[in-house]
């Protein structure tokens, strides 16, 4: 099995079909992350996955080989989620009192979605990355472009809300 780094090198040297292997390797991971970040919204999770792969391919030349590809891809996915959430808030505000007709089918994650429901968007992201995906606080701070102390305080506040 070829390493991520080897597949990236081959993709950059004109073999874009090698990038398909990376997509296959991380598709389930990104979709799962998207499902958790969106509270089970399948369509939005799929959009996040697709946008993440598109952005990562577009900016593949800027990939820093000192970090794992999965780490870099996770940061892109978090940013895609934040961008899409911001767009959705903007459009929802235009609809005033109209309730969305979509009801997610979380398939076994209902307890998790109910648990994180009272958290803010940033707290949900941080909580999911820290406790489900076991990222270090420094990595989360890097993904979200936040200071270490800010991430720690958001984790603390999230845990207080969940007590």
C-alpha cells in the first residue's frame, strides 16, 4: 500500500488519478466527521466531504509534508463546515419563521447528537475533535486558528454545559 505522501507526490507530478486513492482512503473518515459536526445532517456531511476533497486537491501544492495528510485534510474539513454553517445561517435568517423540513437520520449517533446539542458551534467542533477523534489541543488550535488557552477554555465551558 502506497503512503499518503507517495500518492501526493504522484498526483502533483501529473498523475491526478492517484488522488482518487486518497479520496477512497479518507472518504468514510470525512463523512463521519461531517455527520458529527452537523448533528447528523447527511446532505451537509456529504457536501463537507466533497468540498474538503476539492479544496485539498486544489491546494495540494501547499501541503506541508511535515504533518500527516489526514491532519491537513481534517483542518480543511473543519473550515468547510464553518463556511457552510455560516452560509446556512445567512439563508435561514432570510426565511424568518419557516421551519426546515429536513430531519436527520443519525443511525445510532442520536445519543451523541443529543449530548452536544447545547454546545455552540465552536464547542461542538472542539468537543468532537478532542473526545471522538482524540486530537491534541495543539492540533485543534491549529485547525481553528485559535490560541491554546482559548481552546482549553472552550473545552472547559463545553464540559460544564454537559454536566
